[in-house]
């Protein structure tokens, strides 16, 4: 009787701990074939002529895939790496290695689901099944207190019901060993140049902040707890700053660490230290769930204007205004500093995203989808559901009104400002509101 081989198609689940498809494949198959495809679709240019995935984000991805290969090798396995269309590559590998079934984690955004459908169709032509798993959310879909079609559109209602009636499952373990077939050509990691991207401009302020991979994610989580377990609590701004300082969203977005793992570690540290400053971190995890479930429920309608009467009016010179916004050349120090940080590091905190997005939409009257596209290119922690869902909320085209934060009107003293990019202008805002700066916008 021939060995049973299962191919694992890794996408945004680049870890070996708490990874259901890896453990299930090891349990059910004699041999496991892990594969990652650098799909050229994600490195093409968008309608604005810019890369869909920018250099900083792509570099983080390459590092994460490299770390996944290293971790698989440490338990006796290997990772096949290819550059190309997964709908072509996966069937070829399946036939070459006599694969019996293909596993992957289901996605929710339309581009990702369309690629899954293409792969499923291609595999079906050679009579292979693509088995879907659910592994990107904090709360498992089967544990929700309502079917997907009945999920409340209001985040406040969603939060209340899910925290009352659902529980987060425990983490799965880390496999001790994995057996792969003999792989003569595992493939090399592509360079940024090979993906059609330029090397990001070097900025010393961004060095060493984000290193992709599961190893980096676990280190970052431990570093975060060491920094904050014994911090003072009860001071509102201190609590918020501590949570934002985790910067774990980059690793969560690629699945280098699971949300369940973060959740249970936070609960453990809260019990040990009696430190409640992590509550807003847990809230952030729940927001990620909410966006994914909203995309699952509504699809693209979640980020579409409901009627022609609700279409936004855009500035006549919005292309010029958008260019100045993205280049940090608006004449508003706060906005410019945040955009410089985004362009250099691929990361800005949640408040900064709300502030810059609200400024682009409400002050400059620029099409919000331009901003969402730009964040997709630049954000090292880009996640389709969270990014597009948040921008749609800022633009006011869907129903979760409580998510439209008024961060832009907060006094500068209440904003998180721990950044080398912001330090240079902060003294200028000592006695001024951000809104005062918006009111005095100078478009050069």
C-alpha cells in the first residue's frame, strides 16, 4: 500500500505552533509536503501605478517564509518555495509527489478567496480535493453564538454577545517531528529584485524593529511582557501606549503567531501581575475577528457605499492632495511625521492610522480607496479585512458608527507620541489641538 501524502499550502499561517493544518496533516498522512508560493499577483502594480506590496512589507514576508523553512527543518521537514501562480504550481507539485489531498486555511477577502477558488478548480481537474480549515480568527466560527448570516453589524453588540456566550479555544501544540518526501529542489527564497521591487530606502530609526517570522513573533511577545508586566496602571495614556508598543500586528497578519496564543498569554500575564493594561490589546484582537466575520457575512458589500446619495464628494485636485499626503508634505506637522514613519518603517499605530485616514477623507476630500490602496502597499501588518474595513468606517459608508473614532480632534497630549519621527515636531504642538492644525492646513 502506497504512502499517503498531504500537501500543505501555506499562505498567512507561517508558523508551526498552534497550526491546525500542519498537525492534522502529520496525524493523517505518512508524508507532508509544505509549500509556499510567492504569487506574482501580489507584486503587480495597482491602478495608481504603485506596487500592490511595497518593499518593506515584502521584505518582512520573505523573512517570515525563511523562518518557517528553518523551523520546519528543525523538526525534520522542508519547505518548498516557488514563485508563480499557485493554481499552476500546486497541481504540478501534487502530481510530482503523488499527493492525495491539499490543505489550506480559508480566507475571507475577495482577492484571496478568488485565488483559492482558482486553485480548487485546478486541483479538481486532477481529481484532488482542497480541504479548507478555519485558523485566522480568535473565536472559531463554530463557537460563535450566531450563524455568520446573523452576526450583528454593530461591533458593540457583536462584542457583548461573543464575550458572554463564547470562549476562545486552547492552543494546539507544536509538532515534534514531520516527515516530508525526498525533495531534490526545495527552491530558493526570491530577492526583492526578483519580485520586481526596489530595496527600501534605509532609515536608521527603523532598523531591527521588525524581523519577520515565528521566531521574531515569540521574541516580540516576550519583550512586550517584560516591558509592561510591572508598569504603572490607572493612567489612561500609559495603558494605551503600552498596548500599542507590542507591535504584534505585523506577525499576526502573516500568521507567524496565532491570535489564540497571544490571547492566552495575555490572560496568563494578567493573572500573574494583576495588570489590566492589556485589555485594549484583547479588544484589538476582537476587532480583527469582527472585520473578518463582516467580510465573511457581507463580502465586498461591507466596503461599498449603500446608495448613490451616500457617495462622497471628492476634491477637484485630489491627485495632487493625495501625493502630498502620502509623501508627508501636507504642511501639517502631525500628519507629515506619521506618514514619514509609515514610509520608512511600514508601521504606524492605530491612532495614527485613524488620524491620517480621517485627515485624507474629511479634510482633503480625497477618495478613501486611494488611502486604502496606499496602506495596502506600505503597511507591514496589512490585513485585507482590517485595512479595508477600517477605511470604509472612516469614510462613513457602513453601519458600525461606533468605530468612527474622533482621534483627530484629541489634544496632542492625549495622542500616543512615542516615536522618533514625531519627537521633532511635538514641542510645536504643546498647547495646540490637532484640529487647530487641520483648520490651518497649508497646501503648498
